[in-house]
């Protein structure tokens, strides 16, 4: 019988984050994208490793129900960051990729928040 603890999940997430960050850095080094900074590489690899970790271990419904306030704050922060990136994109005509990633993450966060809020009631 296999059990997964929180430490196992964190170790898996950190290893996945390191692997995706190095992979994206190598791709950017071989074929550089103009305007793609280190922070962009880290944000993209953070999102990819989060999706891989959630796909591997699943989502604990009880944990999300307890942390609905954290999801609400996270969704607001991602929405604010997406708005800033889209405003920057419209004013300077660059970095639409990161604006799209931030918007996608905000949509997923809000969807999870409202889905489990509806189940909770």
C-alpha cells in the first residue's frame, strides 16, 4: 500500500521545478526569444511544474475547501498580474506570451475556487 505525504509532494514539485527550469533555460539559450527574461523562465516553469504535480497527485478537496480564502487571494493576484501584463502589452507591443500565461493561470484559479465553493454548499 502506497502512501504519499506532504513531503513527497513537495520533493516531487521541487525536482519537477528544477528540471523544467533548466529545460526552458536550455531551450532559450539555444533559440533565444527576445524579451524572455529569467523571471519569465521561472514563472513558466513554476506553472508547468504545478500542473504536473497536480496531475500526478490530484487535488485534495478537503484541503481546497479549507483554503478557499487563499484561492480567492491567489486568483486576485494572478488577475492583477495578468492585467498589468496586458496593459504593458498594449502600450509597448511586447510580451504577450507571459500575459497569456498569467491570464490562463488566473482563469484556472478562479475556476477551482468557484467549483469547490459550489460543491461545499
